C-alpha cells in the first residue's frame, strides 16, 4: 500500500479538491498492504471501524519526547508517563497494551497525521467527507459508490453497516441503501463465538463485526462505528477507559480471526472523523481538531509506524497540519486489497 506523506509545506487546494483516488503526486512511502493472489479477491473483507466523536490522536500515539506536548497539555500529558515506546520519540497509550504484540508481530500499522486540508470541524460534515472521499459538498457521487457498484455480484449484499447510525449511510445513495445491521439483528453463523468480548457498546459492535465476518456469505465491505471519543471534558480518565476497551476488543477480534483461519482474509482500518486540538481546554479535555492517527490491522499488513507526526511548533491556528491525506489510504486499500482500479 503506497501511503503518501508530505514533507514540506501543504498540499495545494487544487489537488486536494480533485477528490477521487488520483489526486496525489507527492512522494510515496513503502507499501503496507500485501496484494496477494487476485484469484482470492472476492474472499477478502475490509472492515472500516469509525471512532465516533473525534479521537484524540496526541494521547493515542504520543510524542513523549516533545517538550511542546507537555507545554500544551499540563494535565493530559500525564498519559505519557506510562506510554509504551515504539521508538525513541513515539509511544502508544498504555491502555492499548493489548495491541503491542500485534505491532511486534508486524500485523499492525500505525499511520500518523492523517486528515485533509481545510478541515470541517463538525461531526456530520467531517464524517461525510471521510465516507464519501469528497471535500466538495456539491459533488454527489462518492468513489465508494463506484467501488461498491464494481464489487456487487448478482444482486448479493457485498457491503454492510453495523449499528443504526453508521456513518457510511451519510455519504451517498448507494451507501445509504446498503444493509444496516442493528445490534439485536441475528446474523447466521454455523459456529458459536469462541471469544468473549467485554461488556459495553464496543463489545456489541465487535461481536457483530465478528459474526458478519464469519457468516456463510460475508460482506466484502463492512462499516462499523463506536462512540465515546468526543472528550471535551475530563478526558484523562474517559479516554483511558475507552482506549482500553477498544484495544482489548481489537486484539480479541484478531485472535478470533486467527483461530478460525480467517486472518489472511480480513483487514481492519480504525479511523476517526478528526483529531483534537493540541492544547487542552479549561475543562480537562480537548476540542475538535484536524489530523490524527489511523490503525491498519491484519496478517496481510506490513506493520510499523508510517507517516510523520504533525509538528506542534508549526500549526494552523492551533490545529495540527495533516501529513497524510486519508484518500491515499483508501486508494491503496481499494487497489491492493479489493483489487478495484
């Protein structure tokens, strides 16, 4: 997967607003996704999991050696004390300890500084941009529409949403018409779930994702969403708890795929509609920001740390400047994993 990052200045507005999948001309970093045998394209599954509310990237992937991090966050920087170092400058939140073995095995890729230029700071507006791939609201046709149209075979359902408020249904007519699976909806499975997901909304979501993946005819594209990431107040404790639940659920999900022999067929992408501002607010939280990290998980992932941590010294009126446009990640997942061009 050829994730793109920007090493100086900012992408031009003209290139960003081209949308689609061919906008980027800036340098590539190494491929992350193994394309594999194209004969098995129809058996591959891509799960897009939305962290609803705007996950705080700086306290998820922590620049623990940057003095500005501590200056901007006198309270929230306490999370850095127990951060799990993945190199000499960057660590991940201690609540994500269950993901460390996956990172060490090369099955987890962390891409830093993901976003888009001229960000929309509203939840609905930014979700629409992320799910449609379009920054121009006058453009109705999503390039996910084109992918879904291409991968649909003989009227079968090739895409599904988990949860009644799945962000994918905001995007376009085709996405709005795909199957929405509520938590109380039964998904037929020939085998009982061997993994015990922990209680709560995150458990419900991952249990349903697992049931869809192991169903006799699983969708090729699955959208899911979990809440709890809009941390305007009391973030330190709230974020610690929700990241802990998330990390354990992701690890359990991957373990289930492995014991079922399905791990080579599934890639999980974890994203949020925006990050948070670098400076903490007066209520012990953070406000809506721009760039943040995303996670890619799977046995067909070249794990590691990618992209570039956005500078805390050079911001856009106090907001992080994205280093990676999210559409370049979608582009390569579509081409390398779903074999769509």
